[in-house]
C-alpha cells in the first residue's frame, strides 16, 4: 500500500511540476497557421500578437512547433480545427527557443469550450 501511495504521489507531483514549469500561458485565438516544410515547423500566429516571450525570442507574434516532435499530427489537427472554427485556445510554452532560435516553443495547448 505504501508503494502505491508513493507512486501516486510521485505521479501527481510530476503532473503539477510539468504544468508549473511552463514559461508562459496565453489564451487567445489563432489568426494564422503557417507550415514551413523545409524546416518542418508550424508557426502559430495569435490574435493581436505581442506575446511576452522569453529573452531568446526576437519574434513575439507567433509560437513555433516542430513537426518532427511527438504527437505532431495531433497538434496540427487540433490547431487547424481551432483555427478553422475561430475557437479560443490556451497555449503553454516552454519558455525557451527550442524548435527555432528567436521564437518561443509551444509545449501544449487546450481548445476552450
């Protein structure tokens, strides 16, 4: 029983840590999606631009997601759906210019009801 409790506690702490590790959270609509095939990148432009990115970000009007990352198909499908239906999306970013120098990297997102 102690092992199960410890494992559950570790899992919950991991989830809380992962969520709090996000550098920025934005809730907005997508104004444009741009697929850049040569570098396998998806650019997510948001309404109003003006993202408050990390110090490495020189482009604060969009987020970047590498299409070579895990779950890229699901990300493209969900973001395309949100864009086409004008839904509001909450974005969590990594706070680092991981997928492209000069742009904050999308970590995960949620389409709002």
